[in-house]
């Protein structure tokens, strides 16, 4: 198991019997996901994806990644929500949150089209000046405004820089299979861009292990075979319903039980800044899957020890509505040591020669004990390392747990009807044809 759930820090908040009592609901939820898959009644293509993916497209992703690596200094990944968070999470998790600044042989990677801020786009255009550029535009629907704006801008830049034919070589499109009128797929086919598919039966937030995430991840030099292997391992280990040994089921049960006890918000905790976007990805997965029908655990996140100096006070003594899910990494990539000095003016001589990981572990343990004493239950998950295999494992683990958890909660974990409301208002305010009669 690459990821292990520990229930030791739930003592006093939940009993073993309570967890056991959650079994019946969890079994029904687990079976429902399997039934969705068998009947193809919900988009659960991710459930068997680790063994059931398009091998021909997988090879094309690798080939395109090699081509992109050789052709550009800057790779612009355009997408929003599920069409960008997973790739960004993976690259920072496996490589670094300073990926662009570190010496490397792969292109710098920037994410665009995930906001409508003109300054952000302007600055990215400045960064790209004088550089060789490739673009991957990702949109399952192919109609989302944010990426459409960024793509229009970058396509224009590429055409000016390389001509229509040259631009064609540098634009990669990841979208729906079917070219519906007015969508990205129709446009891509018309222009002759290379396209990759977001499978019909996989929703945006469950799509990181499809071309949506895999192409940018491969361009960053990550081993996508190892990532799929990690996901396969998680699939096998969570495939049978067993509340004792299936940690995805156990996690789904525990978070719902804590919610029932008034813990309305789940704080995803990492002690590794490179996992900040893993937390962002997790937040979207759980927030969009569960927050509906006036229900849902509010997912939020922190990076400790950084945020112990900002939100730590609230967690320790604020309103008792929180529980924490701590993702603790067992093995860091680098063993960074605290230097010995002749004198001890800074007062940290007692930890000289120790690694930062050692100190971080003590910060983690000290914080867990402080927070449980303060009335904050802690679910602790230990992850082996921050490599490709572990990332694949983690993605699959949380996806499966999310589907089960959503059904335990009593919502459909695969739709997102609430996302449309802001779009309709915005379109009406912008005067988009067809929205003339929309009332805000
Ligand atoms: O998970 C989801 O479905 C959403 O977050 C989408 O990924 C997001 O809205 C972007 O949609 P699209 O990929 O269609 O542009």
C-alpha cells in the first residue's frame, strides 16, 4: 500500500463500533458505484481506467510530449477546473513547486485560461516573448469561456510567430471526441490540430489520468507509465468492499461520520509546499462532487507549518466545526540537513545535523496532538513518497473514496449543476446571444 490511513488520532471523537456501524451505508454506496460502471449509468470510466485505457492514444501522448519537448522553451497549458488542476498538482508533486525555476531539460510550463484576469494573461505573454512556444488547450465541453479567451490570444501569437502551418505543429487540443457545432473539437478538426480525447464517461475532475493530465505531465518529464501503475495498484487494493482493509471505504465512512457529528468542514493538511496543488485538486474533487442539494462537507486546505502561523490559531481554538485530513509524506526527495555552527547564537544548535524532514515530522506530530486536544479530529494518511507511482495511487484512492462518500452523503457525486449559475449570469451581463431574457 502506498498510502495508509491511520485512525489512532480519532480516539475520543469516533469509536470503532461507530465506524463499524457505518458499514451498511458504505456497502450500498460501494455497490452503487460498481452498478454505475456495469450499467454505464454514470460517468465512472475512471473506475477501470488504470487497466482499461486507450493504449494507442497513450503512445501518441508520449510521442507528442517528446515533440513538444524538442520544439519549445515554454509550454502553455490552457484549461480550468478539472482541465488543469490535476496536471499542475502532478507536476509540482513529482518535480517541484519551483519546476520552472530549476535547471532542467524540459520546457517551462505555465497554466493559463484558469482565470479571466487580464494582468495575469498580459504577464504570461511578456514571459513568452522571444521564446519558442507550444500550446495545449484542454476543455472537455470545448465551450468554456476562460480557456477559450486564452486560446484565442495564444493561437493569435503562434500564428503571428510561425504562420498558420507552423502554428498547427505547435497546437495540441484535448477535448470531447464528438465535433458538436461551435465546440473546440469542431474548430480543431477544421484547422487540423492534433487532438486527444477526454472520454465521454469521465468527468473533468476525475480526468487527470487521461490525456487531460497526462500530456502536460509527460512534457514535464514525468514517467506516466509509473503513474498508471500506481493507479492500478490503488484500484486493486480498493476493489473489494472490506471496511477493515479498504482504506478508501474507511476514509469515506469516517469523514461522513465526523460530518454527522457537526464537523462541517474538512481541512486537507500537507507539510510539503509542493503538494499545495494536490490539495487544490482534492478540493475540487470533493467540493464539486459533494456540495449540492444543500449538503456537503466543505473542503478546504492548508500547508503547514506555513499556515500554522496564519490559520493555526483558528484551527486550535476557533469554532469547533473542523476535522483535519493530514497527508504525511514518509520519505522526502532530498535529505536537507541543518548545518553545525561554532556558536549557537540562533539557539537551534540542539537540532544541528538533523534533517529538515526529521524536524517537519516532529512539527506534524506536535500539531496533531495539539489539534486533537483542541477538539479537532485528525485522519492521518501516510504516503510513501512524492514520485509518479505514489501520485497515481493517491489520485485513484481519492477518486474512489469520493464516489463512495458522495453516495453515503446522499448526493450524485458525478454532476455539477451549480457551476452553471454564474456562467448564465455572466453571459447575460456580457450580452451573449441567447441570454437576452435571462433574469439575474
Ligand atoms: O470537473 C469539472 O467538470 C469541471 O471542473 C470542469 O473541468 C471545468 O468546468 C472545465 O470544463 P471544460 O473542461 O469543459 O472546459
